């Protein structure tokens, strides 16, 4: 009997120690809104679905390995809140948002797997609308302009082009990547991300990498990022050189932010190199303890080397966000979308967002 009691006590203590050293959390964001859009292929429409942010759910966990080391992991998937259907990445995968394993310590973190690219981090950090593909000008230029009505109607009418790589030729998270993130060094941090091409084909196929450095101290924030990618027709769709700079300052009564990005795509238009120069200026203005007004204006200018081709895309967004609680917000947003020789379009959305 005593042996059973001792064994039970030991197993209970071991389970308690394991629980103290490791944890797994279910988390996510559900965003459900009603959206009105004008000038979608010349018509207007109402739709239900993502209002401002993309819904997602995930699992993350960590384990204390001792000696100052920690193991971490994350699995995240985009989801459409109105239908329950998973929303894939470029390659159509289920864990489309993240799938990585990391080891961290005083040296920083080393992450293996699908992990956020620094350009995505820079894009949402220095936009009043965060990672919103619908309302953030920078996010739209880098990741969504291939599908914009203003751009596609201009290309079709002027040049008969129906498909072209206009923004970055890579996703918000880099698959098959190895990432290093430094510890905080008196406000300075840096990261490096490498993704092998994983192909033996020739042409523009090559390894991909990103370097970034950031400074954050009190109200001041700044980040500089550079990436170089090759075309492997699977995860990285174009041969590109991309660099960007973002900065913000929080005055208390208003937080202002700005960013600039240049994307150079080899053979982007009719075989000529395509250059995108995009900037965004914005502000977040607190209203009371729970509300905030969001304002952003951005321009994306596209041009092709040695050929008479250019297009300017302008986006103005304004919104209001109100926190019902620490985890639940209601919001309203308006966007005006205009481009060279193309009719402007408007988007209006109202909705609710819950973080869990």
C-alpha cells in the first residue's frame, strides 16, 4: 500500500512539473462583417465575410528545456468565418498562416518551417489598419493588387494583359524557411530568413533570403528590410529584389506612421523589368478609453524599364474601432480606390472582431 502511495505521489509530482514546464494554447481571431463594394467589374455588390481582418485559428505551445532554453511551436490556419471554409496560402495548404518549430534562449531564436516574412511584419506594424488586406494601402499593394479592379481594367484596356505579377511574388509567411531572430539589444533587433529553392531547374530559380533590422524604444519605432527571391513556380513566384523602410512615433494623443517599399520584378511586364514604388502615411487617433479613429493614405506607382508603361494606384482609408471588451471590437471602415485611367471604387464595411 505504501509503495502505491509513493508511486502515486511521484507520478503526480512529475505531471505537475511537466505542466509547469510546457503548455499548449488554442487561439485565434474571428472577424465577421458586412461589406459593400462599388465598381466590381463595373457593378456593385453586398457580401458577408471578412470585414477588416482575416479570421484565423491556431495552436501554439512552449516547453522549458532548462538551462535558459525553450522550445516553441505554432500551427495556424486562415479561415472564412462566414462559411467555415479554410483559406489557403499560395500553395493552397491547410496550415496556411504558420507551421514552425523554434528553439530560443539568450542568443535569440532559431525557427524552422513556415514563418512570417519580415516584409509582412513591417507592413502591419506601420499601418493604422494593421494587416488588413482590404484597408491597408501597403498590404494591398504588396499582396492584393494582382486582383484589383482598377489595375486589371487598366491593363486589359491598354495592353490586353489579363495576368501579371504586380506586388511581391511571395506570401506573408515563407515556407521551407530557416529564420534567426536576435535578442533585444538596448532596443535594437535584427533577423535573417533563408529559404532554399528546393529545385534543380535552371532559369530564374534561386535561393531566397530576407534581412531586417529594427529599433524600438518608448514612442519611437523604425524598421529596415531587404529581400531577394527567385522564381521556382511554387512558393516564390517571381525573381525580385525588395526593400522597405517603416517608422512610427506615438505622441499619446495620436500615433503617426509611415512606410516606403520598392519591389523590382525581373520580366514583370511584356518581358521588361517592373518596378513598384509604394508609400503609406497614416495615423491612429484615440477617442476616449475604448475608441480609435484610423486614417491611411497610400500610393503605388508601377513602371516598366525601357517601355512606355506606368500606372498609379491611390488608396485612402478611414475607419473607427471601438473595444467592447479586451477581446471584442466593433468597427466601421471606408476605402476609396482609384487608379490611372480607371474608374474609382469604394468599399464600406461594418463588423465585429473577437480575439480568443
